[in-house]
C-alpha cells in the first residue's frame, strides 16, 4: 500500500483544525496515520514528561514501553538529537529498546510545538525490514509540523 500523503494531510488538518490540546491532536494524528498503511504495526507518541524523559502517549497497536529516557533507543535518539531516525534494521541500531519483539524497522520523528519546544516523538514500527523511506519521513514530518504548530 502506498500512502496518499496529500490526502492524509488534508484529512488530519480537517479533523484537527483549531484544536490546541496536545493529547487530542496526538490521538487523532496517530489514528489516521496508523490506519493509512499496512506497513505500520505500531504507531504512537512518546511525550516529554520531565527532564530527558519520554512517556508513552496515544498509540495504536500492541502495548508500548511506558518510559524511555532520552539516552536510550531510537525514540531517545530522536528526542536527544532533534532529528528524524530512519532505521531499516532495529537489530543493528545500538541500544535499540525492543518494546515488541516483532519490530524489524522503525521511523521516529521529533514533534515540536508552535514555539519550537519539543513535545515528544512520533514513533512508527513495522514488522517488515526496511519498511520506511525518506519520503515517509519528510511527508510525516510536514504533517506533524502543521498539526502541532497550533499548540503553544
């Protein structure tokens, strides 16, 4: 399945227009993205809840890890560096945290509010190896930027 990112972006924008509650936005975005592609086995947010700490937020799929420090795993690397993490093989990523043993590849994007403060990370896992592309990363980053720019 190939995602129609322009349509997905328009759908999310229509559903979230004017919404400023972070959790409501996260829940809506994760639902729409998760159901947009069969590659997505687990889709969710990890929220910044304290210094150098992420905690699970709205998600779709099996259970997620409850807490992830910035110093660990793919999600921690995205939060720590502020850069997207496109990981074709999670077993080759140093310090990968296996929240689900079925995960083979992962895409994690930092999520910023309208003032440039890190709100958390958006994590997509796949049970397929090398499931994500640079196009996925860029299109989803644009959707996240548009969706969370209204949060102050």
